[in-house]
């Protein structure tokens, strides 16, 4: 089972768009997928048009995974949705032991092929939970300086996690430039900065996802880009990203690590 978190400490860089297309894409190819919305804004439920009764907040407060997982309405794809109620989770979990690994324990018995976790721009408790659940990271970076800063801050957070939880395997799977328009200076400058950055260039997906307004329309219509505009450049680019990610085979080291878990506190 592959567990992939889509992260960047900057908002509006294409995290949710990418998480939805990864999860829906692998499901359309026949893998069993689960999309977990760890962003209290709850965009995933809006986009997929699901109306959850129980959500991530119930899971984090002790409900069974089975009781919060809902069908997405698409073959092979289930969802754990979120709602703004989850904004209060940090406070509600304040006194809980090992609160950074609640999600990992709550989802430990699942048997999907792919679990994709969408995250919020805040390095809060939910994002730590996502990073301590996932073994692989996808880092979308839009073509602006602040997105690059957000990417670097994300990697700082990941390094902190590696220090505190050395047993947890967490690899940078893909750095995905989003909204790329090579005709603009902003895109060229951001791509060059990504290529120069030793922490980001190894996993860089060279062409990324080109700027394509159809993505915004697709998501607004509750569709994937493959459904809404299958001939668009974003459809081709997300297909290429999916090819790359499914071919990479993932990380065989699936850390369960219950015995060695420590009670560190980072948030
Ligand atoms: N490749 C792209 N081209 C054009 N617009 C995009 C692209 N990727 C995402 N967007 C748009 O950018 C906005 C932010 O994307 P979103 O996925 O919600 O970001 P995040 O989850 O990081 O906040 C949305 O309006 C989305 O439709
Ligand atoms: Mg989002």
C-alpha cells in the first residue's frame, strides 16, 4: 500500500487539484484508492460532491475508519472528507498522548493500493499527522516565489520529523511545478530556482503541470480534467505525472513501528 501526502506550506499552489487527480487517476486505472482530506477547508467533499455524515474530525477523535470512509461515487475511489469543524482539532487533541500519530493509528488496518492525503498550508497538528502517516511526499510548487518558500519550509518541517521520528520512512517522491507557463519570466525563474535547489531538484518533475484554466473549470464542475477536457494540456500533464508515480513503485519499507513509537511532541 502506498501512502502519499500532498504538501506545501503555501496555499493555492495546486495541492488539492493534484491530490484529487492522483487519487482519481489511480482509481481510474483500476487501483483501489482512498483520498483523505486533511485540510479543514473541506474542498475535497465539495469537488467530489459527497455529503459526509462523519468526517476526519470523528476519526481523529476516535471513530472507526470504516465509519468515516464514504464512497466517492467513482469506481475504486473512497473518501474521508473534512469540514471546517476540523479547524478546532488542534485544541481538541491538545491533551492527547502521541497526538501526532493519531491518523497513522486510525488508518493502520486499511488495505487500499493508494492512499492520498491532501493537506492544509498550516504546519499544524493535522499536517504532522499526514506526514507521520505517509511514506511519500508530493510537493506541488506554483510559479511564484512564495510557493518556493513554502516548499522549502515544508522540507524544513519534514527534516524536523525525520529527526524526531527517525524510524518513519518519508521520501520526497515528486516536486511538481504547477501552473507552468514557460513564456513568463515568473515560470522560468521559479523552474530555474527549483533546478538549482539541491533539496528539490532530485525529485523535480521537469515539465510539471502547465497552466490550464480548464483545471479550475473542471474542479468547479466536480469533474477531473480527464472527464472535463481530456485533450487539454493539463490532462496530458497529469497523465504523465500519474505514469511516473505509478511506475516508481513506491517505498517497500512500510513502517508500522508501533513498538518504537515515542511520545515526542512537535506541535
Ligand atoms: N495547472 C494549473 N493551471 C491553472 N490553474 C491551476 C492549476 N493548478 C491549480 N490551479 C488553480 O489554482 C487554484 C488553487 O489550486 P488548489 O489545488 O486549490 O491549491 P491548494 O490546494 O494548494 O490551495 C485553483 O483555483 C485551481 O483551479
Ligand atoms: Mg487545498
